[in-house]
C-alpha cells in the first residue's frame, strides 16, 4: 500500500516561481523491509521462526510534459524487485527458511494535471488537481517455487504483498497544494486516491497449498483465497524551510487500503489498514536538477477486518482479524531533472 513520492511537479522551490522547462524527468527509488506483524493495533512480537520478511525495492521513472496555462502530463513507469523470506510458507517453522522473488514492470500510470490558479512568479500559493489512469501492466500472478518439503517444490503465485501489480485498471485522483508563509517557510500537501473498480483478479493466494487447516478452509469458504483489487490512498502534509540551495522538510504521512472500495465490490483477499508516519526530508537544488531524500518513520499501524474476515466471524461465531506486516521506516531517494 506504500506509494512512491513522485517529485515536485512544475513548482520551483528556489524562487517561488514555476519551471519554464518543457520536460521533467523524475527518478525515485523506494526501499523498505516489513517484518513487524500487527493485528489490529497490537504488535504480535512473533518468534523469529514465525516472522516473514518482505524486502521491497521500487524504481519509479516519471516523464512529465509541461504545457501552457498550468497544464502538464505525466507518464510513470515503475520497476520492482521484491523478496519474501519465510518458514511458514515453505513447510512450517521446523523447516529451513526460503525466499520467493518477483521482478519486473509494475502498473504504469498516466496522469493529467492542472494548476487551478494561473502560475506566476512569487505566487503565494496554488492548488493542483490531477486525474489519470493506472494500467494493469504489472504481472499480478507472478510465480515462484515454494518448498513443501526440502525435496519437494511447488510452482505457485507468490504472496500478494510482493506481486508486481493488482490486475485492475484504476482511476487516479490527486490534489497537490503549497502555500508560502514567508520567504523561508512554506506549507505543502498531497492527497492521492486510486479507485479500483475491479473486484477480484482471479489469482490464488494459497501458495500452492491444498487447504487442510481450519483457518485455510474457512478462508476458502469466505472467498478469501482469491486476491482482491483494492482501492489505495495516500496523504502527506508538512512544512518546508528554504535556505540557499537546501530545503528541509518535516511532515506527516498516512497511507492505506480501505475496507470498502468507492466503486465495485469488496470480495477476495485484501489486508485493509493504514500506517501513519513522521516524514523528515531534505532537498538539494541545482540549476537543472534537484536531489531529494525522505525517510518516513512509522509511528502508528493498524489492520482492519476485511470482508472475508467478517464472513468467517459470522459463520464461525469467532471474531476474526488478519495480521499484516509493517516496516519501521521507508527510504525514498530520487532526482528530478529539468530537460
């Protein structure tokens, strides 16, 4: 559910003006390791044998065409390299730890943006709105080998947390804004919501297993053995301090997956919930480039009941809530080039 930082668009932080370049290229690298298992708001503190590690790396390549009258167009192409280490997915805690991987193209995004007020030099503030489409170009049924025994391998779709895509054609909505308090201090805000109308994508999350345990049988009975295509959201807000070629940023970041989508049904497996982060950042600005780094530090996490969880609760008379894996922090490192 973690979204990349997509750069700063047409606005130029150094002189409160707008870029006169016709093209911008933004390269953002994102990395995190999730291993902290949480159910609801409770940290489960699982023993090492039961912990499952996700190492997620993403390179997001965004090319933007700056048009007249505050319009711009952006094409974003993500490249992902994911790794998931587990014992539970490979025969149980008594077996050795093994890894599954996924690598390749993610879901491509194309977005049109418009500043609501005419861009001008030394503008006090402005609001930008965006509307776009997310294409299902990432492989949402990527497969790798799972060990059932040390001498027995099964080829099956990898865990949904490391799949390259979600299999849905989505509608992108964005709102970005800034407001200059003084020459040195300004406020920024970003809101992103991805509408995914598709219900489920048909990919099994049983990892090549035949359901045998009560939990696995209940999951199938509730329809949670097929991956959902959920909506996603991300919100960021903070304050920036400018000093010569540097910008220091401090803000908050929240992102997650809702229990219910805005459009369509909510069947299948998803892990609804959110994380809340404190997000420090630094930007170094040169004549035709900006180098930036943000390191959100997660301070609050929560998983919520999905629709399959609610169905299991109804027919088993036992409250059911799935657990989710969270990171402690995320690393963003990128560069924006004016062409």
